[in-house]
C-alpha cells in the first residue's frame, strides 16, 4: 500500500526540536482532518528519509505521539492515527503553554536561576491539591 507523502516543512532556525515539530504537525494534521483516524503514517525510516533527518529523531516523535494516544503502532504493520479525536483548540492551548514555559525558562536562565530555585518558587505559589505534595 503506497502512502501519500506528508507535506511537513521543518524550521531548523526556530529553536523547536525537530521531533517536537513532527509531533506538533501530526497533532494539528489530525485535528484539522488532513490525517484521518486509521490512516497509516510513513514508516520511521521513510519519514526520516523524506525529511532528511536522523531515524532516531522521527522515532522519538512517533514514540511521543503514541504516548499521547495520537497514534498507535502495530508490530510489523506500521503506525496509524488513533481513533480518538483531538480538538484544535486543545492543541492551540497546549502549544501556547509550551511557548510560555519555554520563554519563562529561557528568561530565568538568563538571570542565572536553576531548576531547583524555579521549582521551589512555583511550589510555594501553587495551591496544593489533596493527596499531592
């Protein structure tokens, strides 16, 4: 079964890791209907060749997509879009949060704050939920 090529353009200057760009593109393509439930994605090797990136980069992206429930893999058969629907507004929210956190961490690093300091400050400010510490 021949697969249609995936029209993904990577931005190597954006600062967003390549595997993350793959993940984000697939999520948006599923949300807007370019990729349909049950549709087979290119093999990791073929996608790596098509994008001119390392095999492990695509494998990492596919693994993250599988963990998020966006795709599922069948040994010897391939990787397929899962049947659960993603809503574009959820993707936009998640993307915006990721941007904000990245910007925050970058700014904190500029001022020399380490992860432990950031974590401590956030822990003091966030309300504690029952059963979580």
